[in-house]
């Protein structure tokens, strides 16, 4: 993956070194997504809920961004180059495939925890997440090491896939999908809600694949098929079945919220092969019902 020297996005906030507090808002889809991402990244659901209950009232972020070490600077430049590539690809595709203008998301860098607007308090233990309430992606860059050491997803493209997946959730927000699924959640059983969550996450994987399809053509980032393999391995590493088996020795399919390793690889690859954002309607796939 060649990204050095590429254009970097200016749509970011740097909250590293800043402090803030607040409680997790569980009522909306933002809170749901934050918790689901926490479960995805190996968090104990009961522990996360207890943390949410124990948090105090909302506060403002305070302080100044801290000085970054060389590795943090490199990862920051990498992340912003990847973000710029998503902006280049989706601006083009929204025009060509949807006849609409694309509104970029904002990437927020933070340490440990930070307050969101609409999703309560975000914490690094949840992993990277997208908040529909403020249409921002939240990223603690220590996740890059966790992605490699804990989940075994090697290569720079693995982290790029993670960012592109979260941008995929932003696409879902822009086209009106996330508001619709949020409305449906309150009327469905836990099992049906889990199915909707799986379809939502697999579609975000699909959109990450679509982004990868156009990298060499529309952006400053250049990749080869080995990078796509790294992306597929990253998708495999965070499948519900693999994570649950690693955590408790067995998998419980009806509790899946993101899809199996095979499903996540399949939908990422489908997006990469097709390059057509309209071909990723997971909600109409009979195998996911």
C-alpha cells in the first residue's frame, strides 16, 4: 500500500491530550452503535453497561492537543490520507451513481475517552466508531496496535479497511438508512434487532470494498491485490463467530451483531469486485434473513 505523500483530509479534530467526561446515551442508535462496536472489539457487554451507568453528567472537552511522537504522527498522516481517499471516491460515486453531492464525515482523534454529540461518552475500549448524531468517526490510534496484536490483522491496509468501514456507516447515514433502522429497532425482538445490525455492518463492509475498488483510479493511494487480501483478513478477524469463540470457546449465532468472518469477507470482496454502491443491499439478501 503506497500512501506517503498523498493528499490529506482537513476534516478532522485532534482531541488528544484533552479531557472530557459524560454518560453514554443508550436511547438512540448512536448509543446502540457504540455498544455494538464495544462488543465487536471484545468488550464485556455487562461491564460496558455498568460503565455507562456509572458515568456522570456531560462535560465539555478541555485542554490542548498534546505533542505527538513520531509513530503517532505517521499514523495520523496515514489516517488522514485514507480519509481523503474516501472523500475522493465517494464524491465521485455520489455524482455518478446517485446524482447527489457527498458531504464528508469528520475524523476525531482522541485518547482514552471523549464526549460525542448524540452518542454519549465514547471510549477506546469500544474500538473505532461512527456517531450518527454528529456524523463523526472517533478513533483512538492505539487501536492500530490492538488490530495487529489482538486480532492478528496485519498490514497497513487492515487499518485503512477499518476507517473505510466507519465511513461506510456515514454513507448509510447520508442515504437515510440509519434513521430507518433506528425507527425499526424499537418494534422488533432482540433477535430481529441483531439481524438488522448484521445487515447494517455487512453493508458497511461492502462500502469499504467499493472504496477499495476505486483507490488506484481516483485517489493518491495505490494498492495491489496483496492489500485486498489484508483487508479480507481484517474483516475475517472481527467476525462474530471468531470473536465469540476466542472469548468464550463457542459461538452463539442468534447473538451475532456484525456477521461471521465468512460473511464479512464476502461482502467486502463483493464491494471490491463490483465497484457499484447500489449492489450492496444486504437488507434484501435472503441468506441474511
